[in-house]
């Protein structure tokens, strides 16, 4: 049995490389026959022999060139110091139009987020997944572009990852705890207040403590204390910072702030902490705790009077010395404005008070002869009582002083006197 094959038909064969093939065939006679394998030979059957079949020719067509853009990196992240940004990314993900095999390196571009000006350009190896950008300004926001680059170029729309990140600020020291007296303020800080001698390649050169009146808040004319780093007021190991500011006025509001000057040897950077409000102590009240009459020699009529002062608060004094002067009068009237004892005389030179633990100080006794000379003997003999008052003088180490009168105290003289 014979079957007829039409050789004009075209065949398309699918190759593993998906190449497009074109098959070119020659024209053959339309009615040629081919003997099947199971039939008897043509010579035996006396059938004319078919002519030889020509070879099939394959022509290769070059594949179309498709430039696949490198995909952008994925999952951005960043960490920051005051002068550096570290950018992280993960492996780019390929797709039908993005080819990861095209990536040969990453291009890093850093722009100021406000001005859009380029401040840095660099490259990272294709195997890298992070990049450190140095010499940036502290506390500044930047736009970082990480672009996948390949042999056929880049695609800015599909191959660039945008990361917005900000550098950190240098630590600003802010006082948390203060101790105040009449004319001093003690600033005490701990390591929780970000005290550090070394930050991001820079060391602290010095600290400046400034203090100004709260009402005026004139920092240009503020009183200041400069503390070089490494002095005994700064104990880095213990994480403490303590400094005294003196020369203040009692019962006054002030603003205090601390500036740290950082340097790397060539460039300095000053960081000022938040100002805090403090108020110096009021002049403490001093009163007559008791007055007493002392018999020195009864036969010679030698008598003396003494008095003890009591201060309301030793703590607010700090190191401020207080001098006391005793005034005595045979009357008890006081001036309404100044609270000073009227018609009184000073019977002692100002003496610096040395307070005991209870805040008491006893003035030296004053003889009756001294009182008689000051008040008049006849007045003294006629008096049944004596009134005492202290004049307090607070002398400040930074200069200046403050004065106040104590409350009065009375001493009844013995009848036999």
C-alpha cells in the first residue's frame, strides 16, 4: 500500500532556546509516490523507481534584542550618627521586564532634601547591601538614591530606590537637677543627661554654663562659666557634672543653659541644650529665740544681757556668711516700712554667726554699763523691759550684700534691778 506526502507543507519546530526558525523547501512534482516499507521491491513488482528526495535547508534568524532594565533594590533601611548615614537594602527582585543578571554595580547619590543639590556620589559593588555616607551635616535630612546599574545602562524609573533619612543631632546637655542658695546655683547632672566626652569622631573641648535673668533673657550679656573638658567638675567615669554659678541675687528668677563645644581637631561644632528656669532662695528669716539676763557680779551690780538668734533655713544660706548686729531699745515700736526697731542703739559690732545644727547662734553678752551708756542710765533704770532686734547682713562671695531686720524679742528686767 502506498501513501502520498505533500512536501509543500511548511513545518515549524520549537527549539529549547525559543529561537524562531524559518524553513525553506524546494518545489517538488505534485504526484510523486513513495513505496512503503512493507511492500515488495519495485524491481520485483516492475514499478518505476521514485526519484531521490532533496535535502531540507534550515536558515537561522537572529533573536530580537530586548534590553531589560535592572530592578531597584528592595526594603530600604538606614541608621544615623551626627555626621554619617548607613543605608541598607536587600536584593533586587526580577520580573518579566527587570533582569537582575544585568546588575553590575549600585550607584549611590545623596541630595539635600530641601535644595535637591547633590552632596555625594559613589558606587557600591553588586554584592554589597549597605553603604556608609560620611562627612554629612548633623540634624539634616537627605534623599539617598540607590540605583541598579548594568551594562545596558540604567532605568531611573524602575531601577532607583529612594531613601529619605536624617542625620542625628549631637547630644545637647540639659540640666535636670539644681541646688540653689541666696546667690548661687549648683548644676548637677548625670549620664542620663547625655554627658559624653566623645561623639562620632569628635571630642568635647569645653562646656560653657550661661545664666541670665529670666525677665530680660539676654543671652548676649549672660554670665558664663567655661569648663574645659577633663576638669574635676566633670567625672565621666561616674557620669556626673557639677558646677557652681555665683554672684546671683536672692529671690530672683534665672535661666540657665549649657553649651558643649565638639571638635575633631579641625572643625568645631557647638550644641546648646535647653534652658531651664531656676529661682534663688529668699533671705531666710531670723528671729529672737530667747533673751536672758545674766548676773556677773551682784555685789558690784555687774549684770549683762544676752540674746540668741534662730535662722529659719540653714540650707538656703549655702556658703553665704551672715553677720548679726544687736539693737536694743527701752521701747518696742518698729518702723512700718523697714521693720527696724525705733529709738534703738547698736550695742555690738557685727559678728559672723556660727550656727549650730539647730540653726541657733548666741550673741556675746552686753553689760548693763554698756547699755546705760548707750540708752542713758536714767532711762535704763526706769525701764521695766528691754527690746532686742538683730540686723542681718548677708555678704556674698561674688560681691554685694543683702540686709534684713529680725523680729523683735523682749526681756523683762528683774524687779530687784
